[in-house]
C-alpha cells in the first residue's frame, strides 16, 4: 500500500508544478491533505528532489535489539506495508476507533 501511495503522490507532483512545490515546502501538511489522515506529531515527513548528480537510497530505521523499545502489532503492520489507508472516515463507520493503528487519524471535515 505504501508504494501505491508514494507512486500516486509522485505522479501528481510530476504533472502539477504547484503541488510539487507545496509538497517540497510542507510535505507533512500536503500528505495529510492527500491521505485525508492526520499524521502524528512524532512522525516526521521529508520529501527530497533528486537531481542529475544525486541518487538517494532510503534505508529503514535501525532498531537496537538491546533496547526495551518494541513495536506494536499496528506499528508492524504500518511499516510492513499492511496499513489500510482506505479506512472509514467516522467513528460511526468504525466502532473500534478511527485511527486504525499506527497513529494516523482520519480527517473528518
């Protein structure tokens, strides 16, 4: 699911220069708007633009197994691509709660 979302955002940025500029300047705000989901304050969102002389490789976060930090099942689903971004938008549609795990909360405007 993450790859699909990234691809949609990239495609939109390639077609719409204004969107591309906004995405580079305010990535978290733009991503929240596009996903119609609140992103937790603790999660940083960065967008970088490659040029002809730069090639980026993004590595996943390294977690020290000696620490007491453990991921919840919802965290594991989110980082493994199992997060469902097509969640209901209101609590009445999802009685178990709207955030669906991973801290993302649907925006209901």
